[in-house]
C-alpha cells in the first residue's frame, strides 16, 4: 500500500500523476490512523514550514507520523518533507519540527547568489542506497530558500550533498526513512527513476563508500518555454503570440498550437520549465470552471518539469456574485498542477499602495500566497518600457546611461512599469518595483520588455542587468530572443538565472535542443 500524505497545500497533483505514470496506484491518507496502515508513505514537498506543521497538527497527523518514522518504516519526504524531520527551521523560528534528525533548517546566506536556490543542480551521493541505484549523474530540480546543514550530530543521516554557496543535505537516509530536498516529480526522467526506486525497493543503506566524493555541483541556467494562451473567436483555447501584444493575423487570432500538446513537445525537447500566460480574462467564470485549470490538469499528467501560470491571479467576483480572493485563485491553480503563479498588473497596484503605507500589512496577494506556499511559489511579471531623459536629474526615478540613445539623442533612460500589456504606464520604475516585490515576499522576477517584445533583436541587457543587481531573488530574462547567440549573450553578460522565449520556439525557428547545445559549447552550465 503506497500512501500519499496530502495535508491540503500546493501542487500535489504532479506527484500523483508521476506515480500513476510509473504504473503504481495510490492510497490517500484521509485520517490519522491511515498513516500507520501505510506500507510506504510519501510526504509531498509543498508549503512553508510553519504552515505545514500547523496543518499536520490541525489534522491530528503529528503523533501517528512520529510513530511511523520512529518505527523506521519506508518513508520518502520531498523538499519540506525533508525539512520537517529536523528540530526546527529559521523560516518559522517558533515552530518545532518533528525532531527526528538533529539540527535546524537554515536560510541560505545569499551573498552574490540568488535565493531561493531555484533550478536544476547535481547531487553528490556519498553512500549506497537503492534510492540512487540507477542514478547516472543527472540534475534534479530544486526550489527552496532554506536548507539542512550537514553536521557531525546528523552525520548518520547524510546520503547526498549539493553545493550552493555552501554544501547542504540534498538527501538523507537512515534505514528505510529517506528524504530529498529536490522535487523528483519535477525532475524529468531522473526524478521518475528515483520515485520508481523508492516504490519498488527497500531504500535501506548498506555501506559507506568513502571514495565517492565527487566534484562540486553547479546550478544550471534555465531555458523556459512560454505559452500565451487565449480563446480564439470560436471559443477554443489556443497558443498565440503577437507583435507588441497584437495577436491577430488577417483578422483572426494567431493560432500556433494547442496548449497541452505544445507543452508536451517542449518537455520532450528539454525545456527546463513551462510557463502558461492566460491572456483571456474569463472574469465571468466561476473559479471551478476557469479553462486554464483543465490545461494545467492535463499538462501535469505528461509533463514532469515545473509549471508556472500567469494571468488572472487576482481577487474577482463571478457572474453569480461569488467572490474569490487571490489566495483562492492561487490555491485552485496549485491544486490543478501549477508550481508557481505569476502576478503582473495587480502587483503594480499592490506596490504603489505598499509604498504609500510605508509598511507591510499582509493585505497583498504577494504576501498572502507566499505566507502559505512559500516565496518560491510567487513570480512577479514586470512589463517595463524605456523613458528617455536628457539627464539623470530630469526625473526622480533611477536612470541608466544607455548605449542605445533615445529619439532626440538622449543618453539616459529609466524603465517605467506598465500594466494591461503595456497599454498604461505608472509612476514607478522597474528597479524599485522589483525591490518592493522582493520585500513583500516574491521569490522570482519575470522581466519582460515592452520595447523588445516580438522584435527578435535580443534581450534588453541594460534593463536585465539593472534589475538583476538590484535584487537577490532569481530573475528570468524575457522578450527579444531571436537566435541562439542571444541566449549566450544574456547569460554571459548579466548572470541572469533563466531565459524565456515563446514565438521562436513555437515556430521552430530556434529549437530548444539547439539553444542548449550552443550554450554547452560556450561553457555555460545547462541541463543537458
């Protein structure tokens, strides 16, 4: 009996789908006694430490879970499922963990590194364990701001380590109790193989191999495929792409494919993440009938890399007058298979209100979603455009001296935040906006460019570098990619964490495998 402990938070659907794809059936934990009946127990890795422990306590799961673990019965914890085994976490300082493993979970010391540690990294397996029986050195997908420190007190649990500024425990094991910091259900074939190893074998370690030290691990740069999804005139959902947000061609919505099928193609081609952008409001639909929920559900059945959904992550009221909070909307998307939600125009309004208040009050969607699901679950999509000025003192906004002068020869510009797809500007620059979103709890920035969108002229390196150096959370470069050289250029010159493209992938002008081969040839770390 394989049992899944779903405590009601986040994207558990993807883990269910991965296990079903491997040919196994699952039993759901519905009450505390079910935990002790399990033959193999899987703890999914979604949520903030304090929120997870609170849910476990509310449902009466803590006692049976401790008893199950104390008996050394087969357990696989994923991400937060590893962290709760420790005595506590800096993420929720006053909340005790299960105390099975000595030590506390500590926040990464960022320095020049971005936090969360987000993306594909390697693991150094330090002793034999059937969990890694068929491991061939592939990268796994990590997304976390807090990590387990290896110490002499917890040395008996050390199974694998990963480097990100410091070595941390990426896998622990003692007897049949195992846990991993990465997400196998989001790690493609390597992750599926690890899940199969747990489901088929006893994970008990057999012996230590002191010669298996390995090289330092390296976080890969990510290549993300973005799918703009909207309803066409016949009401069918299609992937489209426009020039400066004009998605019509000969009077019809440009149709570049069906969203689920296209996402599957990109997964097979090696995309590190898939991002869906819902550009049709569907404001009149009840939340349960939102078309993008089905897109996520169907995609997560076949695509085992991270999925992001943007567009419509806001409070709204449907045609019947039923109201939904932004947290309600995010929860529905997470439960349908999304790993991250992207907030755009509403984040601009939230930041303007936050700056006027001068303090955080928990009212913004950013704070609410990050508080429940962790900051790694919240992406902020920024749509800036250049505003040229003759001199820095001509504006109160942060300016740069640009290599691309304005129409009147202006040598300086600032990056104005826009809403509604660039149709309206706000008195807010992209740098201060990104910093404010980080303060509110966002975990990643998706940085677009109104000026470069659809031009195939390359990423706006000046914009990207300005934002990348202003924040300590990961930044995704978007807008303007037209050839493989543009990807190499943005990684080499800005140290951005990921690069996103849409149209050139949809039209097969620049295939994802070609991009990765080119980057590998230029010494840039990517997931092969």
